[in-house]
C-alpha cells in the first residue's frame, strides 16, 4: 500500500524533478537544465512523494524555497521565495499543493525565516494561496522602501536565461504577489514589491 510523504530533495531526485517541471510548465530542456545547474540546492526544495510498500517513491509535487532578503523600511528580513511550485496534472485537485505549502511554512519558520514571498504565474492562483494563509501583497507601483534583494546567483541565472533584470523595476511591469508572514513586524501588504524577473 502506498502513502504520501513530505521531504526535502536529494541530488538523485533531479532527473525526476526536471521531468515534472517540463510536464507542468512546458519549458525547453535547455532552460530546465540551466535552472537546475545554477539554482538547485537540495535543502531549498520540498517534495511530496508517493511511497510504495517496497520503499520506492515517485514525486507528485515540488517547490523551491530560494533564500532571499526582504528589505522593508531599511530593515532586512530573511525570507524564502517560493518558485516553481508544481503538481503533476494527474494528481491535481487532491490537496497535495496545500500539504506541500504547510510543510514549506513549517520548515521556513523552524529555520528563522520571516516569511514566504511569491509571484503566482497568474491571478487565478491568488485564491489557492489565500487558502494556505497567504495575503495579497506587492502589487502596484514599485516602492524603494520595500523590495526583495536577490542573491547574485539568482540574478546571474536570470540574466543567462534571458530575463530582463533591471536595476529598478518599472511600475507597469509589477505583477500581483502574495506573502505569508511569520514576523509581526513585517506587513508587506501595506507596501509594494517590484517583481524583478518578468
């Protein structure tokens, strides 16, 4: 009998993670290879897997929790940037995404993160994240008092992948975002975040 398990990724998971990424997002192999070559750190990835009675597993859902800093009114907060969350199409609608988000939130809280930020691929996903406790945030014009400071390896990947990586985001290129705060001092819904990667 199989059961679902939540865990962090291992290097041996990369081929299956790449396959899942391609299945859900439809990206070219060249982009996927570049992403995992530049951005994969096992401790930053959470997985929901189906484990068979013999111990073999298949990945049903994944998400990366990239370490970034959120700067708000001059104060720097370590947060996780949720990126590339994906559930196999055949497994969607079973609550796996919400279970994975709960696991991610527990891990981030235990590791001193002030919250989790993300930019949903489209506004239709805002309701899904609201069910997991996320609040709308970072929408509208850019505000230099509240922004995410990305690590250099993230920006290097983005530039190599062909994203526009401006020094300051233009307001019309901002997109709606959501945030789950673990720190009462951090209320990004009152500010705006420019989305550096469009």
